[in-house]
C-alpha cells in the first residue's frame, strides 16, 4: 500500500478511536511508537591508514555489516529506529485486535478455570472487580455482558474487519 | 487518496456499538491478573490442594470480588476475595490474593499483582491492619498486560521488586513480548514468561514455576505429601 494511503488510514483509525472513547488504546500505541523499534546491528571494526602531519597513522573505523553479508560482525550493537508508516498502522490494528479478541478470552478462561472443580463448595459463580477505597478505577466488564449474543457478534464482526484491513495494509 | 473507507466506516459502527468492552488500560490489566490468579488456583488443585474462597471477614464465598487497583490486604471497603489453599493437614495454609501491597525487606511496600502467602501472616495483617512481609510470601507474580510491545520500564521495575522481595519466588508474566525486556530479564536471571496467554506453551511453563513454589513450601513441612 502506498504511503499516502497508509497516512490516511492511520489518521482515520486515530479519529475513530477518539470518537468512540477508546483513547486508552491510542495512548498505549503511542507509548510503544515513542519508544521506537528495537533493533540490533552487526558492526565490523576496520583498520584504516590515515595521513597526518607526522606521517601515516592507523585508525579504527566501525562499519555496519549488512544483513546477509558473508562477513561476520565483530560486535552487535543495540539501537532504536522509528516505526515506518506501515508498522504504525499495523500496531494500531493489532492493539485493537488484542482489545477485542484477547481480553474477553482471558476472562472466559479465568471463569472456566475457577468454575470447574470437583469441590462443590468451591465452585465460583461470578467474578467482579470493584474499586478499593481511594480508587475510582473501573474494572473489566462482567463476563455475562461479554457473553451476550450481540456482544459476541460485534466482536466477531470487528475482528473480521481488522483482519481484512491488516491484509490491505500489508499488501 | 483511496483508502478502504467502507471498512473503516464499518469498523467505526461496530466500535461505537461496543465491540470493545474495556474502558481503560487498568481494566485490561485487571483481566490479566484475574487470569493468572486462576492459573495459581488451577495449579494448586492439580497439586492435590483443596481450595476454597473467603472474603476479608473470613466468610466462605462463591461470588468473587477482586480489586481494580492494588490495595491493602485488610481493606474492608469491599468484601474482597482471597483463596485458601490447603496441602494436607501438616502444611500451613496458604492464601492467594490479587493486587495487594506487600512489605519488602527494605520496609517499603510494593504492589504484588498476584501473591501467595502464609495464611497466618495474612490473618495477622487483617487483625492489625498491616501489609504482609515478603518473607512470608512464597510466590509473587508480576502481571503485565499490554496491547502493544512490552516496555523496558516494566522489566526494570520488576528487577527492583525482586531485589526487595528477597527469597520470595517471583515470576514476570506478560501477554506480549519485547526483545529488550527478554534480554534484560535474562541478564538479571529473572524468571519470565512472555506471551503467556490462553493456549500458549508459556502457560504450561508458567504453571510449572507455580508448581515449584508450592512444592518448595510443601516439602519443607510435609515431605510425604505428593504434589
């Protein structure tokens, strides 16, 4: 996909997240984008002769060993690179995919795991998250809400769309 | 510029209708902490422990209530739940909690996302309104849920926590990964399970670390008990 199209998609996705009150997803993505893409580079140290007033002198020069090169790097250095536009859009899509697909599965698995027991007295009927004193944080939704047919349908539809979008972006 | 406008419009409609049911990063973290708590319980049961749940007043419950942010073990603001774990009659009872403060060796209190500790210590804390001491904890799990890659800061914080919790077995668990974090934790020889989500191999490894913590506790008190 061309850069201009990617820019338009990223802008639109960002606007959508803000308009539906999902800034927290955007903030999470922006934090990750700000820290850059961690990469490692192989370098080789070469000796080079250099002319100075006192004659020729040897100096060490570090050069990047290109990936795929037959030369073996002498040192590996860690660095960061900014995300390119395609990676930024992919990041947004994958964050949304996690929020829609992964989180409800966590809650379903939690309940399943705690509910299934041979000890009848210890069977879990429900799980809620409530704020402690001095806290106003709201917790995850109730599992019963996540399991409503309408909610399942919405998530399935959104995940399908995100998959198609990801394919478009990576074309 | 041509963009898949129809797709984005459709996505907007679905999101507006509530396709994402979580309203904050902390709600997402709560869900992950709950999941790891359930792994601790499932592992305890697999290790032949009897488990039941109680609230802060010692009443048995089947409707569990957890905190949305780390709090005091003895808080009565809500009827928060903990699990009672019993490995046979000769082994001291354990309790598993979600999101409570624990006092490190330095005397400073730390947030522990999921913690398993000596039940007598927990009872004393509830009676006098204090945080449990780390040396009475047999396991602490740092739960990190991120929608994107794992930031290095999360691992740095964990290294500090491990340092102050002393002999407590601590595990860093995250739903996602990052080369930087992996390297950092490996360098500091800290137990890590990254990309630990339902169905992943890391869950099996995570449960194995949890089992080791239980095994060490039980072996000290009742070596004949089979885990």
